[in-house]
C-alpha cells in the first residue's frame, strides 16, 4: 500500500485536506496525518498543506524541526 503523509505543523485545515484526499484516493493508499520527521520520511508521497500566512507557517515548521525532512 502506498502511504501518503499529510504534514501537520499545527497551522493548516487538515480536515479539508484529508476530506479532499479521501475523495480522490482508492483502496491502495493510506492517508496519514504526520508530525514526526521519520513518519514523513517513510511516506511514498507527502502533502504539505499551506495557508495564507507563510511567514508564520515557516516559524511553526522550524519549531517542529521539520525543515530538513521537507527539503529532502
């Protein structure tokens, strides 16, 4: 099964993202909300949800220590 990691850095509307992914996914995909770098790194695909306050989002991403894994 393919794992799709949805990055949870504490600032996005994850409910809407998960709903959209569930609407277009099939039985071969597992959609998982992830906060830990190792979970994101082990995913086949990564969804990085955004929102309008990019500067605030980057501060939160840095606080969660997710910059290295997201760059990878």
